[in-house]
């Protein structure tokens, strides 16, 4: 095939994806200099010349290191005369800073995406970006791949005729996508985050969840605060069971314990990160087939 794949050091499934796409892997040599700076080199740059290059890397953990490594790889691929570059970032970090919330802030999500574009990533594919609006910078060459339908499909082995719930209005796009696919009811909670303290308050809207199973769908679980609060509210309002799904399970510090204490029955996560937690409460789904499907369309 006319395409090669290069895996960033933070992404564990590059070779598997290349096999699925039936394309060659071009190796990247990495090292860190004694002062901590990074070095990379494409081991066989001739294999890239005049071919399409897929670069795949994810941005958690080590968001900042992954960012610089990805830009370095884009530049190296460009200088090796690739015909065009397709960048796949399953978890695109910093996308939550998608606007100026408090005066004096940058829009970091925009910085990340503009930089990828500046370094000649023609296409940008990502999974369930926090703010799809950010991808507008990429126009028709940017693709936000939703996997909430796959997460909900998995959840259906734990719940019966559930209501799908977004923990805030901003999360409705992914909830609606899955609800329409499976013909399920859906709704959202009203969340407010104090931008100084980070504290979350949630309004228990008038949703009748009494005796019902619930599947909460979010993009990211970080501290677990959002999910724990939403789950508690829904259980207090009489829900029978709460299953939580998220595309990106960062689950930092004591997030898992917080969610467990809130009474959640199961957490279902996609494998978008280089970070896994082995715990009976958590189940992972494999989204590589979805990435393969989407990328195949442009190869
Ligand atoms: C925020 O709007 C996001 O969609 C997530 O709900 C949020 O980032 C989750 O963070 P945490 O787990 O720290 O509450």
C-alpha cells in the first residue's frame, strides 16, 4: 500500500492498527538527552518519501511530552517528503480550555490544534474531543470520532432499558448519538463548575428516574467529581442502577474510590489512553476497529 504508519511512544496500539490497515510500520527512534530534552529520528526516512504517512500518538499520560514529540514527528515526516500526513490523536489533551473562561487565559485547545496544522498534519482524527468546536479549525479535514454508541452497547449487558444521561448540557452530542442509534430515552443534568475553586454543583432537574437503570455518558473522567455527583443525585432520585461510561478514563488520584463510594455499578471506558486501571469495577472496550473504519475512508 501507498501508506505507512508511525507510532508515537505514548500510544500502545500503533502496530496493531497498522496490521488491521495492512500497512507498513516505519520505526521511530527515541531518546532523552541528559538534560531532559527529547530526540527522535525516523529510522528509515526513504520509506516515507512520496507516500502517505499516518502518525498516531495519544496525549495521556504525559500530555506535554506527547505534544512536543508529536510535533517533532510531524516535522520529521514532512522533511522526509511524505506526500501527505494523517494525524490520529485518540485523546486530545487541553481541549477543555476551549474558550476564555476568566480574563487573561489562553485558549490552549486552539494552540494544540493550530500547531498540528502548522506542522502540516493535513488530516486530524481524534476520539470524542471535549469541544468539537475546536476542530472547526480543521474544516473538512478534521474528524471527531464518537464512540458513545460502542460504550452504550457494552453497557447494555449490565442494564435494562436504560435512560442515557449527560452530566451536563455540553455532553449532549455524544448522548444523543448513542440514544438515537439504540432508540433509548435521554436527558441531561445541569452542572456548574466554579472556575476559581473547580468546585462542581449540579441541579437535579426534573427527570423521572425512579426504578430505572441509568447510563451516564461523559467524555472524560478525571477527578471523578462530576460522575460521583451525578450518580449520587440519580440514585437519590430513585434510580435502580447507575452505569457510567466515558471515552477517556484518566481517573486521577482517588477518582475510582469516589465513584465506587457514590454507588456506581460499573464503569465502561474506551482504550484511548496509555493508562489502564485493573479493577473489577472497570471494563474497557476496544475502539481500534472504529479508528480503522474511519481512517480507511480516506486511504
Ligand atoms: C467537563 O465538562 C467534562 O466533560 C468532564 O465532565 C470533566 O472533565 C470531568 O472531570 P472530573 O472527573 O474531574 O469531574
